[in-house]
């Protein structure tokens, strides 16, 4: 269980994430009830079955392409982007594309190897919830992790205008 | 030169505080070694077997005298009183204590310096021409755009964890002096109908798989360089290999897709960013460019300079044509024979700072050839500058000559080395210590790397030397015909490698072949291009059993 941060505060995780066990296939895995975050392959294989649910979550791995779900984004209440290792930076582009190009407005959660020192970058590209890795200080992450810098040079999701366009 | 404003200052101060806290958490066990590693690398801090290594940025090579004095002080206070200028506009300290690094960063921040993104798998320091702003062949001054790019790279949220490091060079002259063909992105000035822009070269690099870059876009207006680089970076960040560090540079992605398919992806990506908020505004360009205006040159006529032979030699090799009449750019050689190329002591730094204040408007530059440039010296001051530089060991008249060697730290300092590189450089310098001989040989780049990572740019040396490991012994492989500049290309391997002891003889034989074969006015490279590698090969291996003969010899024994 990771420690969830949402709206700048600790939060309870109300979602279950479906994981395929060995031998299970996207086509045949039993779909649990409740609020579930589905792997991309399960969503693609079982869209018709899943679509009727009131709230749907999607998990993207770092190699998954946003383009492949671009038309479905309105279906999701949450998209979880998985960081297998914190040094795998593909999830930052995934998030930027979801927010900036495809207009995704639901919850965007960073999961996996999510650490204090990457929260600032994650917030900037468009994440708004964070499953901080266990064993790391949640209060300290909330207190200082998001704002090591008081301003930024580049345009990104949180502030589309680069600093040079915001100068007085 | 660029002066920080309030936000620039605030950000580097916040960076110091952030790193101080990261070091504290690492020491307290809250950050594992693996978690701390990328954080310290992005602040220039390597940890090696013998000692840490700390790399300080000199963005696009520009520095003022106060900054150099601070580097002198830091090197004295926290290290052994000297530093090493690298081939990418950085200063490296070889022995600082990890615990001192936050303090060093704080002292650097006071003079608007930092170590941000000087290593790690991120956007590195932008490099450019050491004669930017003063070169007679310059079309535009690349420094304002280099500064705009420095700001854009700083803490870029999407590209802080790339598959591998990413190096950008920008050049504004007809003759490229920034090795744009061998960077992850090389921006090479191009004008069309008076419109200023760049040819964008992508996927070049040296290292263990040397590749000359390819043109991804022939003409890109200057306003679009940030949005276009973002498009390239997004494609790379998403699709560059992450399973093998040796195949993770963008050059491998470009090679595997082919430049045409790569270009299609970049252009498709750029279609979204083009004309967007990252488009550089004229107002921002003007704001930054105002920091790089010409200094208050005096109207001076031509002057009579001493005819003294030693002075004339220095004048010939260590000064450069300048756009302003009566002025010149002086290169202070960090290639004194017998000293590790690129090394400079704290005392020398202070002397250079004094020279800059007195003779060159308080500013100086670092070149990728690991020398220092005083860019705006009045010709009438040259005799004084020469005397003072000479007294400080900074006036070796060897710029562009055989002994002005580019050299990496090698086995004396670097964990990755196959072989030492500095002793090879000093042995060659000792062999060619006669200035008449050296001048007669003329223009020649000799570059040495201690392993295939190629930090010493050996592939693009006219003569390249690469340290290799053979059964745990240090050997050196020699390449000929490499070059930087507009016609950049990789050197060709001459044959089996040499022991350290054989190296000065091998170089001497190569030089002899050139001297015996050259036509009047031919430089080493011209002769090489005309006669090819064979005459060199035959001489160097003359009487030395190799190939089949050597196998036979071994079998007979
Ligand atoms: C002693 C500490 C150093 C270490 C551990 C080190 C390590 C490396 C490694 C591993 C690479 C290859 C990266 C790759 O191909 O992906 C590399 C490349 C490079 N290094 Fe160093 N280096 C060190 C010092 C230096 C110094 C002192 C210089 C300048 C004199 C330098 C300049 C370069 C350059 C220009 C490249 C780029 C070659 C390319 O285009 O790939 N390095 N370094
Ligand atoms: S070329 Fe090799 S030996 Fe030289 S500094 Fe780079 S990694 Fe070390």
C-alpha cells in the first residue's frame, strides 16, 4: 500500500487496481466489482463489458501509448501512470500528452516508484494525485516536495506560459 | 554577459537549499544510494572509487573575473588548489568532500554559478563558440539564444529523466567551432533571404558508438528552436531505449528508425507545439541580447608590435581575428608542456581574472579545446598580456599545434578508464618540445581519451589516441584523419595498438611521413587526404611483426 497524496493532503485510496496474475489473460480475467483501475490491455479487450460501470479507472505502463486510448478518455474517472523505476521518465510525457494534447481532465495519478524528489516535476506535467512509495515521509513530502522552486522557466501543464511570456 | 535577475537568482538559491536537504536525507538514510544518485548527478557530483568528482557549469563558456576568482577560492578551500576545464564548458574538481558540496554550491550561487544538470541523464550545459560575439566570421551572436536555452533546460519537468544524457551545441559562424555534427542536437546557423535560423542536426555523438549526426531539418527559424527541440526530446523520451545504457543515446534511436522516419515523428509532434507558447518572442530575445552588447571599445589604430621571435610566435598561434579594428582575442594556453591539458591552478585562475579585468572588460571564455580566451584585448596591450601570461605559464604558443592536446582525465582520475591519458599527453609534449619543429609541423589536433567513452574527442582528432585494455595492460589505438568543423568526420584506425612507451615514437613516425610527403602549404590533414593512410601505416609498423607475420612468430616460438 502506497501513501496517497491528493489536493495537497493525505487521502484514502478508494480504487482497487486490477493486476493480471500469471496465467490470466485480459480476455478472461474476472473483473472485480467496485471502483477498479484496469490495465490498458483489459480495457481494450473488454471495453463493452466495462463501459457500463459508473466509474472507470485506467492504468498506463510507461511503454503504453496515449494515442491508443485518446478516443476513450472521457470514459475514465482516473488514469494511473505507472513508473516502474523513478528514473524511467516516459510517464512525464504520457501525462503531458494526456493533459495538453488530449484534454484529459479527470484524476491523473502517479503510481509505482514515486518519490519525494520527483513530485515537483510530476505536478508540473499534470499529475494531481501521487501514490508516494512506502517508507517515505508523507508529511515531509507534502510540506516541501512540491515546491522546491518558487517559479519556473518553461511552459508545462500547470502553467502553459513560459516565464518569458509572463514577465512584467 | 548575462546578469541574473531576481528569478534567476532565486532559483539557484532554491537549488542550493534543495540539494542541501537531499544530502541531509541521504546521510540520514532517508534516501538510498540509488535514489540519491540521479539527484547528485544532476548537481554535477560523481562518486568514484578514489574520490568524488564535482563538475561546475560555465554556461556556453562565458565567465567574468569575479566568477573565476570564486572558482579559484573554491578549488583552494575545498580541493587541492587546482581544477580541470573539460571539453564541454565545465570546470571539474577532482577531490571535494561530498559533505562540502552544498557549501560549494552556496558560494558559487553568490556569483551566479551552479552545477545544475552538468551530469546525469538530462539536458546538459549548452555549448557554443568560444569566440562568440567577436569572431570575424560570425553571422549572429549565438549567446542570447544559448542563454534562453539554458533557462529552458533548467529543471525542465518533462525531460529530467531521459534515457541518457543529452547535449546541445549552437553555432553562429560560417566555420563551425562547436562540433555540431557530434552532439545530440547541433544547431548550425543558416540564413535564407535575410531570415535567421538554424540547420538542425540530430543524433551525433562520440562515445563507444561514434556517429556523425544527420540533418533533421534544413532550416528552422530562430524563434522555433525551443518548440522544435521539445518535439525532438518528446520523441526521444518516449521511444529511446532504456534497456541498455550503451544503446540509450538518441543517436541509436535515429539510426534504428532511419533519419526519415525519425523526422516524420518529430515533425508530427512539432505540428502541435509549433507557434505555441514556447515560441521565442522578439521581446525576450532583445531583453537577453541586451546583456551581450559590445563592450566600450576604443577607437584605436593599428599598432607596431615587437618583432621579438617568441612574441611573434605567440601572436601567430594565440591570437585570433576580431571584428573590431585594433582588437584581438587572446587564447591563454592551458596546454603548457608537462601539465595535464586543461588543468589550471587557483593562482593561475586569479592571474587570469586580473588579466581579464585589466585588459578585456572583466570577461573571459572557456573553449571546448580546454583553453581560456580573453576576447577583447587591445592590440597595443598584447606585449603586456604576453609577459604576464608567460610568467604564469599560460602563454605556450601552441594553439592548434600538435602539443595543444585535448585530453580526458583518464586512468589517473577516472574509474571507467582503460588506460592513463595524461602521461601520454605529457610524453608527446616532451618529445615535441622544440618550438621550431612544432611550428614547422603546423596545424594539428591531437586528441586523447582513456576509453571508448571518448571524453577527449579522440575520434575527431587529426591524430586520435584511445586507451584500450589488452589482457589488463594499457595500450593505445591510433586513428588518423578525424576532424571537427563543417566537414567533420571520424578518424580511421591505423592498425594494432601501441604500448605507452611506444607512443612518442609512433607519433613521431606519423609526423615524419607527413613532413616528407607534404607539398608546400599543405597541412597535416591535406597531406593525409591526398596520400591516404597506407604510407603512415607502413612507416609506423615498419620492422614490427603484426598480423599474419606476428601470428606466425608466436606459433614458431
Ligand atoms: C572523470 C570523470 C568522468 C567520467 C566518469 C566520464 C564519463 C563519461 C561517459 C560514461 C561518457 C559516455 C556517455 C555515453 O556515450 O552515453 C562520457 C562522454 C563524454 N565525456 Fe566524460 N567523463 C568524465 C570526465 C570528462 C571530462 C573531464 C571531460 C572533458 C575533458 C568529459 C567530456 C565528455 C564528452 C565531451 C563526452 C561526450 C562524448 C559523446 O559525444 O558521447 N568527460 N563521459
Ligand atoms: S574517456 Fe573514459 S577514461 Fe577518459 S574521462 Fe571519459 S570515461 Fe574516463
